[in-house]
C-alpha cells in the first residue's frame, strides 16, 4: 500500500533514523531508497532546523512524539530545498521504542505557479499605479479648486468632478491593497529600523487633509515614541486605520489618534464617532472580504484592509484589536513592541502562505 500511494512515506525508528522509505519519497528527495534507509532524519529534513534554537514545529513534533501537519522543506541529494506538505504521526510499541511515520508530497509546482501569479499581479499593479498617481493628483486638484471657489463650473460638472476624485482614490486604494497582499506573500522578513510613530501619524494626517478637505484629526499622547519596526508595514496599518476612521467619523467630532506607552511597546489608538460595530461583528471584521453591515451602508471597499492590517501587525510582533459600541463609535488599537521579531514564527509563516489565495 505504501508503495502504491503517490505520496512519499518515511518511517523513523526510536533513534530518529530512517527505517523505511518508499520509492515516491526517494523520487522527491532524489536519493535511492537503499541510501536513505539507515540515515539520520536530518539528512532529509530541512537543515535550517539545526540553526533554530527552539527548533521548527516539525522538528518539535518529532521530538515530542506528537502529530504534525503543515508546510516545510526537505533537502534533496544535491542539497537543494524541496517545498513539501508533510503529515507526521507517532508510532508506538516498536521493539526499539517509539518511532514516527512521515507522509509528504512535493509542492514545487504549486509554489512555482504561486510565485508566477504573485509576480504577474505585482507587475500589473505597479503598471496601474503610475497612471493612477496622475489621475488621483489632478482630480484632487480639481476637487480642491472647486471647493475653495477657484474653479467655477456649471450644472452637474461639480458633482462629477467630486465623484471622479472619489473613485480615483478608491481605485488607488484597491491597487495598493493588492500590492500589499502580494508583497506580504513574497517577502516574509521584517526590515527593522527606528520608526517615529508621531511623524508617521502626522504625515498621514496631512496627506488625508490634502486629499479630503474637511477631514479633522486630534493627535495626543507620546510625541517621542519610537519603535524598532518595519516602517512600510507600520505605516500601512496606521494609514488604513486613519482612513477607515475618517470614513465613519461623522461630522460632529474629529478622529482622535493617541499614542500611549503600554507593556514593552506603544499602543496607537484610532477613535471615531461613527455608527459603531455590533459585538458579533467585532472579530469578523478582520476576516477576509468581510464587511460589517453597520459600517458598509453607504460606503465602498473590498473588505481586505483590516484583514491585511491584522496580519501585518502580527508580522511586526504586535496586535490589532477593536472596541466599539453601536451608535457611539469605535476604537482600533495597534500595539507594537519596542523591537520587532527577527523572523516570523513558523505557525504565522504557514498562515501567511495562505493569506489571500
């Protein structure tokens, strides 16, 4: 049965050596069957595990004699990494003690197709971004000139100019989200540098004020708050929270942005006085493509902004949460540690692999 299956099968003895390998396993890693049997498991398992102080989840599962399912890499006969989907299970009652069974398949083709899809998506999005920048810039200028009275138009042209500016901004936001998702899929490392949180908030508030005349923000809290983090990711989250708050803030009160020291890091709280979010929706709004009914009426969006923001916050070692009361408004809190993690934890890496597709 194990020879008939298309999956690779390895049986490990109590010492961690390979006691059995089927032909599919030998084909995937490029070793003859007879050369695999008797080798230590580390001859096949990803050598990066040796360099990780706490080990990876697969290695820990084998050491702790528990089951595992997920994506990893094995090492072929030439020393190259082969992406695999692997399942393990402990085998008890052997004559020499407990062993383990590993069943795996080669993911090289799907990883290559996924990379090609992401590259194509990034290329198309980048090509769209340049002309969109011009369209957004000129339409915003027309809209501002109309609102300040420098431009006089007849009939419905004023409404059409405002609609043009609004839809151009929406198109730009969609392209940016698609690019962010593609980049997050492809680049898992965090490029940490000192990030002055107040400066990021001020720059985003100024940008929104230029694009959306009448927008108002109050900024309070720690002016000199600095974290070692990836500014690209941190800025994208803050930008998304401020844009969302502005969308739902209403006209009675400005959006409030506070920076507070919390635990070993800083919390950025973005508060609006909009319709609020029902309790049952407060976790679901972070799901892919989900839009809360109480907030979606009269607004547009893909339902990806908060989904992306929460995953970016986890990439930075932080958290993103919400508190809200219907009819009173919402408070989103981004917490960032003083120092971002050097690498994404393995369980989050596997989750990121499934991000959008």
